[in-house]
C-alpha cells in the first residue's frame, strides 16, 4: 500500500487554494500509481529441465528452519552447477542454511537428487 503525506504551510488567504491544489496533485499521483501497479510484471517460471529448476528441486526435501534457508541453499547449488562455486560441499557451506540435518547428510541427499536429474557431482 502506498501512503502519501501532504504537508501544507497555509496562510489564511490561500488556505482554500492550496488545499485544492494539494487534492488535485494527490489525485494525479494516485492515478499514476494505479496505472503503474496495473502494469506490474508477472512471475515467469523456469522450464522444468532448466538448471535453476534442477538446483531448487535438489534441495526441496532438505529440512531447514526457515523457508529462506531452503531458497538460499538452492541458489548456492545453482552457483555450483553454473561453475561459480567449485564444489557442492563448498556451496552447502557458503549457503549457511540453517538445516536440521548435518552438512554431510545434506550433501548426500543433494548429490543423490542431482544424479537422478542426470548431473554428476564431484564433491
């Protein structure tokens, strides 16, 4: 929700005129934001066979404390798959996801899921 604050410094002579201008300006701004929000972009999903989907699917079953932990872990697995991080173990460590299992268990679960997707994991 967008909130507008109108600050008026008004003398008694210009009180009505200034208030009218402020209301007109507010109406113009409100119309602009209404048009702006109606043109909002939609979210496009990645194709099922994309690297992004494979990375996030590989971590979907990892028990984490927060939802953002799972997203962060998936992002770092994606960085590993795109060669920005050298190893899967490093990606898990760098993600600093709060998991309820050990990093070794997470590594074995993720590497198993990646191998099911046809991606070989080297540590």
